[in-house]
C-alpha cells in the first residue's frame, strides 16, 4: 500500500483480499437474496428497476411496489452511510471500520429477520418480503457507499458492468501487445474483483438451496472479520 493509498484507506486491509471478499459478499447476497426472496435483487438495484418495469407492462407477476420501495430504501441506506462517514471524519474515527461495522449489523438483521419471519420458507407476504429484503438492501447500500466514502482507491465491488468492461478492454490491449505495468496491474485488479463476485454468487446459490435462510451467516462472518481487521492501523510500508 503506497502512502497515497494509506492516506485514503487508513486501515490494515490490503486491496486484493479486501476487494475479493467484498465482491464475494455482494455476489453472495444478491444471488441468495434473488433465490430466497421471490426474485428480488438486494445489490443489483438496476435489476429491480427492470423487473418493476416488466411487471408494469404485465410481462411478469406483481412486485412493482416492493421493488420501487426497496429503491427508496437503498437510497436511504446510501444517505445513512454518507452521514456515518461524515460523522467519522469529524470525530477522528475510521470511515472504513464504521461502515463495515454498520454493514455487519445489517447482515445480522438480514439473518435474524429471515429466520424469524419466514420460518425457512420463501416469504410471500408483501410486508414480510419487504422487511427481510430491506435489511439486505440496506447492507448492500452501505457497501456501495463504502466504496466511495472509505475505499476510495479500490474498484467497485457491487457493480460488475464497469469492471467487466475494463477487464475486456485491458485484455484486448494486452493481446495487441500493450504490456504496460499500469494495464497489467489494472487487469489483475479487475480479474480479482470479478472472480470474487462469481465465486460469491455460486456460493450464494448453493447456500440458498441447502441452508435456506441461514445463508446470511456466511457474509455476516466475512464482513465481521473485515471489520475487525479494519480497526487496525497499517504498518509502515504495508502492501
């Protein structure tokens, strides 16, 4: 971690492992949520807008109001995370640690509400669905904001379209013989994030099939571990 990165991301978390874990958590929560929560995306908010539009056009069954309401919940979560980041900066606290802690709490709420309200079955009642999905959406909204407010030099870990585009462009550039250190480093960074998301999505699908609403315990432990690491200051020259 160079001095500039240390100033922006003052924690003991190196980018490679942290980005991989965060991307895996995003892929896990989005996939498991989609399977367990009647086709609701908890991280890929654009997907909810697409499905809401399809429902309005009569191409799929219902869920319009819930999906649109969750968009508002997502925006509120981002606003909350921004306020927490502002408070952290004003009070000399680690923005990364505070936001990771908040995400941990919401993943815990996702686990608790899922177990308490769904009784291991896919929720059908709109209010139950909104409550359980809302906790996951808040967690992912906080992670989205974390990448802007805390991990400012890291790649996005919840939105893979831009990462996939950059990965493709850098791969093509290297095939054309452009082997600059910058391109190779960026290619490795995007590959790391994409692989994390893919593995997380696969694990989320497996977990939804076999663990059902116990599934959130896996991302909860992952983000909880990152939170503990984030409370430590990096050693000089840490990379």
